[in-house]
C-alpha cells in the first residue's frame, strides 16, 4: 500500500482528500501545519507528498526546498491556493516538485495526478541507462549523484530526468513537446517556456561556458540536441 503525506491547512479539503485517497487504498498521513509537515517529510517513509503552498508555520516552497536539500527523492505535488503566474509554477518545479495543481480541483483530479506521478517514479526495467560520463561530468542517474570534476553538483529530480533524456538520445534533436511528455508526463503542463528555463539552469551547472554550450545545444525552431 502506497503511503501519502498530505500537508493542507484547509480542514475540509484535507478531510475530503484524505477520505478519497483512503478509498483508493492509499495510506494517508495528513496535517494542516507546515512545521509538522516538514518534520514528517524529513522523517521519510512516504511514497508521495501532496503539499499546499501556503501553510501556517512554514510555507510549501520552503518545505519542498528543505526536502530536496536533504536529498529525499519522494515525489512532490505542489498545491496552489489560486491561479498563479508562470513564475510560481516554475519556482515550485525548480525547487524539485514533480507536479503542480491549482485550486479549485476535485478529488478525482488529485488522484489522477497522484497515480501519474507514482507511476513515473517507479523503478525502471533492467538495462535502462544508470550512469553517464561526458567532458568532466559524471552522473549516476539511479543514485541521483552528479559531479563536475571533483565538485559535486546539486541537481533537482527534474534536472536528472532531463539530462537522462538528453544523454539517452545523444545526437538527436528533441522537441520541447517531447521533453514535456517524457519528463513531466503530459504535454499541457507546464509549458515550453518552462523547458527553456530548465535547460538554462542545467547549462549553468554542467557547461564550462553556459553562454556557449558544448553539450546542450539549442536547435532553432526545433528544440535541443545533446552532444558528448
């Protein structure tokens, strides 16, 4: 049975979502306090965290940030209280969230997102790419470890997934829509601008000269290409 941590300060919504997830045979631990939610998240043992952005005690962005800083790979779905600008979605994803859901939404939509994120986070079949080396970069995708020379790199889960996609398709032109479909799991979320932001951030970490990349090349009007 998959174990879900739900951090949501709206008591009615928290109870509704907890009931719905338990009805689908998920084990649910729920809290409405940010500090308690952070303690539980850092304690570990969960298969997924559903996390409201605005909470008493400590906010969702900070919780997400601290969880990822501790290298806890548990998938995170961020929940927004209202329609937000693209910048908020990008910030949540850059901090390491795996999905982003905006209120109002029904239990069915959350359940669909939970299943999709859990499915994408499941261990892959034997024989899949586990590690790669190029230039002075070494990456272990299974352990989510990366180094540039002797320096350890701090990559988010999405950055590891993005880099893995590029390395697996060395020399191929990969469209932004393909990246959305493969890394985020569905084409409509987030947007192609978010892909550009993630590629930019990844270049800052792995390229010697990010403004003149050697490995992650932009192909005008088409997408991106990875070269060793």
